[in-house]
C-alpha cells in the first residue's frame, strides 16, 4: 500500500499515480473560498462525510485510491492512499465508479470491473473492518450477482431506507447485440455483498435527451449506446420523497446530463409503478460558460450540517474521446431547496469561479 500527503510539488505530483495530474487550483483561492475543479482529472467522483472527515474517491481505472480530508475543497492538501490493487484477472481491468460507504461500522467500496473485455463488467465489493478506512486492509467480499444470466452491471450505489439496505446500479436487460441499452435497476440487499431480491428496472432510456451518443464533431462509439447510469440516492428536505438521480446519454458527449426519479417514501421501492421520471434533465450542459456533461452526482453535507453540496463530474470541452486523455474532472457546488422542499441543483458554474467554502470547514493543516 502507498500513502501520501497530497501537498507535494508539481513535479512530484506528475510522477505519483495517487496524485497524477489531479492537483486543482485551490491553492490560489482565498482562505474562505474555493474554485472548481477539485482535481484537474477524476471522473465519477464520490465522497461521504463521517466523524468529522470527508472520504473521497474517483475512478482511476486500474486501482482504487482513497483520500481523507477535513476540507473537501482543498484536495491537494488531503491524505491519499492506494487501498486496492486487483490481483484476480477476472476483475483486474476497467475499475469504474468506486463508491465508499460505512455500513454497520465497517467500510465498503463498491465498484465495477472486468477481465479486459468491457462487455464482462460485473459489480464487486471490498470490505475493511477497521474504524479508519485509511488503516487496516480492504479484502474482496466478491461479486454481487445482479441477475442469474450475469448480464452486465456497473455504477453500484447503496442506500438505507426504513431500516433496509438497497443497491442501485446500471445494467443491461439482455446481452448486447449490435447496440447497447443501459437501464437503472434496484434490489433490496440481504447484507452489504448479497442481494435479497431480484433486480427491478426503474428507468430506461426513453427520451431523446437520454439517447444521445454522437458528438457534435461526429465522434461516436462503434455502435449505438443509450445510457441511464450512475444512479445516486437522495431525498427531499422533509424526507417524504425518495430521489434517484442518474446520468443520461453518452459520457463522451456534451449531452451527458442528469435525470431524476422520485418515489413516495412510504411506497414500495421495488415496484416500478412507485417511480416517476422527470421528462426533462435537471442538471445539464451550459455551453456559454464552458461546462459540458455535468452528471455523476453524489451528495455531502457541510461539516456543521447546515448545508448540502453536490459533487459531480464535468468537462470544459464539448466532446470527450475514450481513446484520448481523460477530460472529466470533479466539481462541488452548494445546492438549495425549492418551495416544495425538493433539491434545487442550480446550474453548473464555470471553473475558477470563487465560491464560499462549506459552512464549518476546518482547513487542512
């Protein structure tokens, strides 16, 4: 295992995979403000707040790193550790969308991986029983069998509701033939590594804004890919509405955006009829401000619990290309609440915009 203090010189940062090209410009911000991006690279960011600290991770493709900080806006001064290097060839490639969770006092990281063929992506979970996830060791608990046919599964996300643990993820209804359709599924969990129920589809790409896969410059994948992915739980201010935000359309395109599903908190979350989909995106590109593809949301409170922030990925150029260097990076913004007590995500702001730090932030030393 490797552990680093992320406050290092730029030349050293370029040579350490834990920090490679990740240092943002927060060192140039004023003491009480920060600017996006948090790192210059880092797709699919995820973080939680636990016992006075933020634990953060993002996709690095062939291993998993974990960062810890008291100031989520100042990631270059955080502490970073490589917590997982796969050894089994069946899950050693394309480690996507890691998510860190604390469940019943143990730490879990959920992610998707494959054997080198992305068509074989499955969901895996690793466990660490240390009170501090930066200590101890993460051990493989195994693959989560999302369906008997072992159809494709990515972007796992867990949440607890009314004493039950649930898993959300993106998967295929059937094996890909000629085109690919990613849908949002939910299941109740028996424990953090086993499903207790069959998967239930709660969303599929149906609107035009969910089915974009060709870039404005003509760049495209080898075959059509219609996308619903990166589901993430949240809730209304009064906790009477369950919300699942998800990403729609190709992440390589400027049309990558955020959709929303809602259900009554007292409804059966495993009944597709309980869920209603917003007919329009709730968070999307702002070309006039140079913001493209804002999606992949997760939510964290301010240190004093008085505010909520959305952590998301976006890029500053219209088109990404999976064959070139990564252009997505993590960004953080405060959210509000509308008159009905539903989250108001606002609009994605331009990079380098000075923003107030979350209330109660203790700066990194």
